[in-house]
């Protein structure tokens, strides 16, 4: 049974059910039908007996039986007796004489042994001038059997026919209803075999559960495809980023080994190698963080953090970095803002934003860092008057390895902002960027993060 296709199972179940219902209905019909046939036959017998009465007259001291009084008509045998039970007229089937079966007024009886059994109906009445007369009607019971047998024969043909039609119909309906499931399985099979994640079931519009299953499957494949592509891009970008410092290290070492004559040459080569190695190490640290974050395994502290205090010290450190570029850091930090979360990650988030505002800031410009409470949220804003971000890049800066202009990124990998976004979201918050150069007040960027205030 388990190996049968589901459409056959459904068709079988339907057919069985239908056969049961139809048989029950037929059975009920037959039993009502039988009762009706018997009732109608008995009524015929009673009518024939009652009519016989009007065909008998008493004239001039004689009983006169009209010609219309047939002693055998439509299977009914009629016989007339006097009160003593003597046959006056008609035909009496063997075994049904009053001596054998006493007369009994207006009572339907069955007499004789099957197959020669009869319905018997007697009627007593007063014939004017003569006195009591009895009319007995006898009708073979098998006359009802024939009518009933015809009904049975009809049933015997109709019942199997109905079941065959029902079985074919339910098989057809089940295969139609399950056709989309076949399509789903086929698509899944194709994806498994060919690895082409762009395949979709595309059942189109439809309201039933199977259509919504197919749509869910398609949506899931869309997400999977997106995730895989992101993963592939990330790996290829990371390899690319690692290759550059690696080839610099190799070429520096080769050069030093072949050409470095003096201590100074060697030193210069080593310094360059050291710088590239630091770059690589920093990139590897970044990659590790993302790999952990993606695997959901990044350790996240959940301690009470004084965000105001952290923000002030980040601003102080940023001021030191900014001094080299004559950038002024203005901090406007509301005191006593508390949050639950990971202190190290929160510092990293604010530092990345402030570092960018200096890195991409204007020589001699200003970087403003504000932190305040707003409708139960802690809102941080980092604003600079630097190079700004063109609208076509504003959404993309959150993607890993995305840099608007590699040459101005100062050795950055394009991983700072994705980490900011990850940290904000991991704390139940969000972050957004805009460039405020549209007003004509000079270019600049503003980054706003919002974190839920937790006690
Ligand atoms: P990077 O290490 O390159 O700074 P980020 O992820 O921090 O990487 O930033 C991605 C890109 O977004 C940067 O390369 C830069 O082009 C742009 N960007 C980030 N912050 C600013 C800012 N304050 N002003 C202008 N551009 C910015």
C-alpha cells in the first residue's frame, strides 16, 4: 500500500467510499421498492375481489354471474362460495379450498409452499335476496418476485457501472489535483541533479494549498540563491583582497634576496613586508568575525553597558586620530544612557563610524558625534563634512567589500560598515546612512544608529 502512488490511493479511497454509499442507498431503495411492489400486488388482488362483487346478481331465485367476472385474469384466480363454503363459481387452485384454508373476511394471507405460494384475500358480503356470499381471490406470490427480480437485475448492472465511473472520475480528479505536486518534485529533482538554483516551479496564480506551497518553495529558492551568490562573491572578494598583499610580500622578499646590498635596503623591504602582513592579519581577523557572525557563533556579551561613557571615550580617541588631519571632533553626548549588550562590539560600531568620518572627512573640517534618548530609543548620529556619498552608492556601502573609491579608502577593506550594521542589528537596532550634500551646504555624510534602550 505504501508503494502505491498517492493519486491511486486517493482514487481507491474515494471509490471504496462511493461504493459503500451507493450500495447502502441501493439497498435502501430496494427494500422500499420491494415493499411497494408487494403493496401494489396486494392492492390489485383486493381490487379484483371487490370488483367481483358487482358482477354478481340474484334474479328469479338464481345467482347470475356476469361474463365480466373472469375466474382468472391478470394472475388473479377468483372463486365464489356460499356461507357453507360450497364453490358456486370460479376456479380454486389446489390446496386453497375453504375446507383446507378456512374463509376469513378481509384478511391478507399467504398460503401454500413456495414456489407455489399465494396471496389469499377473502371477502364476505350480503347478496340481496340470497344472503351471505364469499369471494376468494388468489394471486401467486411469485408475481411480485418477477417485478422485484427486474429491479435487482437493474441494480446489478447500475451498481458496478456507477463504481467504475466513480473510480475513473476520482482517478482523473486526483491526478489533476496532484499534477502541481509532480511539478514541484520534478523541479526539486532538477535542482538537485543540475545544481541550478535559478530554477523555479512558477505555478502561477492559484489559491489552494499546493499553489502556496509552490510559491513558498520558489521564495525559499530565491533566498537560497541570493545567499549562495553572496557567499560566492564574499569568498572571491576575500581571496582577491588576500592575494594583493601576498604578492607584494613575495615580490619584496625576492627583490631583497636578489638585490638588497645594504642594511637599509633590507630594512625597507622588511618594513614593507611587515605592513602587508599586518594588512593581511587585519583582513583575516575581519573575515573571522564575519564567518563567526554568519555561523551564528559570534560570542555576544549581554552586560549592562554605559553607552554614554563608551561614546565619550571613543570620541576622545577619535579626536587624537583627527588631529593629524586638523579635523575637529565635536561630541554632544547625553549622560546616563544605559543599554544591555556587548561592550567590545558597541565600541567597535561607534569607532568604525567615527573613523570613517575622519577618513572621508575634509582637511580642517569637523566631525560631530551626538548621542541622545528619543522615544525609548538611543539614537547616535555621526556627521561629517567630507566627500559625501553619491546616491547610487548609498545602499551598496553596507555590502561586504564595497568601496566607493578604492584609492580613497586608505587601505580599508569595505568591511567596516557591514560590521556596524551587523552589530546594530544584533542589538535589536538599525543603522542608516545619508549624504547631506543635496542642500548645497557642502558635501558630507551622516550615519544614524538606533538601539533599543534596555534596563
Ligand atoms: P572602508 O574600510 O573602505 O572604509 P567601510 O565599510 O567602512 O569600508 O565603508 C565602505 C565605503 O563607504 C567606503 O569605502 C567609503 O567609500 C564609503 N564611506 C563610508 N563612510 C563614509 C563617510 N563618512 N563619508 C564618505 N564615504 C564613506
